[in-house]
């Protein structure tokens, strides 16, 4: 498979390895120490680290700056970019800025509505949507042009991904929606946290039937539950999240001080099962503020050591 | 139609209480349909203000009136004298009517009694919902007659987002997910395959982003 960018994630995937990515949220502070520390905790166990972009609409140190910090430490960041806060001028400008710092992977997202964050009274932008952001990056990279039509002297060298949520409604368009993201230019997909494995496999079946798994690398999202409380909260309060009752029952069945351990085991088991699923190309581990557990999960799921390239 | 809601009474009172004379002026078209700004509402608001003035011992002469539409010159004929002689106007029109009067009566303070809220319909008696944001380039033809600009909270042209759940939007269980409605409509019309067509990046220059808009008919 032709390698198009300098992205490490692309290299891992196109060389036929199961990729492992993870995710870190920047601090609500101008001090980058914490995110650098989190990056170092996991760097040997993952191929790349997504940096979230003001996730849940809470103002944080910007994704681009945090990516640059990681890059300077020799780590491999994936720039997450939401279309909520920036218009096409700012988006294209940040893409160039990222590429200028050797950031070669990005994830295009719409972003949570600001109602959930620290600025519910703020305006949102939504000049383009996440599909159109995919198109934009691909246009900039492949055609060497800005949306306005002018040439880009040195186009940004970006491996481009998108999110997918197999559990959102309506289910019947979840496969067509993936096809649409691929048509818009997505090269890899990181999904919403997968807890309902049956439903995920059903979605993958539809994906494989249409041959979409041959056009895009699909990485299911894995988030370990730290407690039964977290599982219940996610089931109740997070829109588009599917947490089966059996999982909640299983966590309730173990003593409180053993629940986080059980949560890790459930996550490892999910990876062991899904890596056998046709079309799964790797995993995206989102251990929200629990990065120290990522190495253990990667090792137990049999993904360590990570492939090396010169 | 244009939907508006009366401002909190205290806010209205604070705006007008320093005047000696005031005309409370209704607009009997859009904002009368939603029972917020018609000539009848103007009459009621005027009496409430009179009561407040009495209670606070403020000396202010309040009259009320109204016309069919505060956004077109010919309708003002019937209220010519009333408006020319008044010290200030509290208009119950939408923001368009208020501005139209401010332009017409150059020296008269015109205060808005309403918050103009949206362009919407009458779903049932007393229930109004937003339907259009006048983006200047209508896409209803490809979205099954459901406006993504107005009704999708992220105005996605290629929705739904990952937050759509049981037909409701991620921001509230009281808001229908516009993209669920688009898909339901496409399905009902036997056009679900159209869902996979990518909607291109929008030209927002025809929206407010391009500056104030106007449109002139030739030959008038
Ligand atoms: S697409 Fe534009 S013009 Fe059409 S209903 Fe929506 S906002 Fe109004
Ligand atoms: S849930 Fe539906 S209406 Fe709400 S932002 Fe997402 S696509 Fe738009």
C-alpha cells in the first residue's frame, strides 16, 4: 500500500500491523508539564497520541500547542480538530501550522456542542462540518490548494482520520455514514468507546459487506471503566454511548476496590475479541486521566512491543 | 412569520421610565399571531405601565396605538399625528419594525418591547418553533424539507453527529435531531440512497456573514 505521508500511524497500518493509538487531554493551564508527562508514560506502548481539542467544550491549552510540545519530546501526536470554534480560514491556517511542526496525522471532528462546557453563552462557528473538514485537508494535501483555489507552495503532509459512532442513531445509516466519510477522504477511523461488542460486530459486518474495511483503517475506541459509578454515568448521561446492562452487572458483582481492575480486564477482553473481527485494524485507547494504565492494557492485549521503523 | 417574546416587564419599565410622555405601539401582523406584539398587547402593556408609574409616583403620560405593520411606509398613514407628536415610542414590533420607525422618526427614541426570537411556524395554538435562519441559499430541496442550518444544533450539512440518540439531539431531549428528521423524510420519499451524497461546503457570503443584505426589484 502506498505510503502518502510521514505519519507514523500510516506507516504502522500500511505495513500490516495492528495499530495502537491513545489519547491525552491538554491541561486547563498554560503549563504543559502534565501533558508531556502523560505522553512519556505511554510513548513506548502506543504508535501515536491523539490530543483532544477543547473536549466537551471546556477551554484548555490548545491541541496544536500540546501537539508541538509532544513533538519536541520526540513523541508522535495526532492533532484533533473540531469545527465548532474555527472558520475555514483558521482551520486551514492551523493545518499548515501543524504540518510546519512535523505533525502528520489529524482527526477531523464536529466537536461537542458548547452547551456542555465552560462557555455555554459563547457563539459557535460550524462554518464547515467534519466531513467537509476531511475534504478540506485532503484537498490541501492532494491538490496543493486552499479552499479558495490558490496554490499552496508546500502542501501539508497529513494522514487524515475521522471519528465514527456505531452506536448513535439512526443505526441504519451508520454504515452509509462511514462510506460518506471515506468518500470525503477519511483514511483512518477511531470509533466511539465500544462496550456493546455485539452491536459493534454487527456494524462491522455491514462495513465488511460493502468492502469499506478495505478503504479505511478502523480502530475501535476502548475506554476502561474505573468503577460501576462511571459505567452507570456513561450509560445514563453520555449521548450516543451504549453501555450494556451486563457490563454494569459484572462491575457491580465485584467489590469496590477491585472494580477498576475488573474494568481493565473487561477492556483487555474486548480488544482480544475485536482483534479477531474482520476489518479491525487496531485500537484507540482513551484512558481518560488514567494514562498510567495504558501500558498494562497494551501488554495484556498482546500488542507490545510496538513496531519500530528507521 | 417572525416570532418575538415580550421582554421582562422590569426591563421595559427601566427603559421608558425617564420619559414624560410615551406611546406604546403595536404591530398587528407576525408578532400579533404569537400574542406578544399586536395592538391588543400594546393596550395591555400600556395599562401595566400606567399602574407601575402610579405605584412608583412617576409622572408619565402613556397612550397606546398600533398599525398593521411597522415595516412598511403606507401603514403609518393612520398613526401619523400620534407618532409625530410623541416624545418616545415603545414598539411591540419585531426588531425590523423598531428600526424602521427609528429611521422614519429621526429624533424620537424608539424602544423595543420585544426580544425578536426567530423565524418560525405555529405548530399548535400557542406553540411556535424556529424553522429558518434566512441563510440566503436554501438547501431544503436536498434535505427532505428539513433545515439543517436552523434545526441541527451544529448546523451540519452532512449529519447526524455522533450525539444523535433516540431521535433527539445531544444538547437536549426536548430537541428533535434534525438529521433523524432528514433521514425519516428521505426514507418516506424512497430516497434514502441520496443520504450518501456529500453536501458541498456552503457559501456563507449569502448569509449574514456577507454583511447586511438587500434586494431590489427592477422596474419599481
Ligand atoms: S436552508 Fe437557509 S433558507 Fe432554507 S430554510 Fe434553512 S436557513 Fe432558511
Ligand atoms: S444530534 Fe442531530 S440535531 Fe443535534 S447536533 Fe447532532 S446531528 Fe445536529
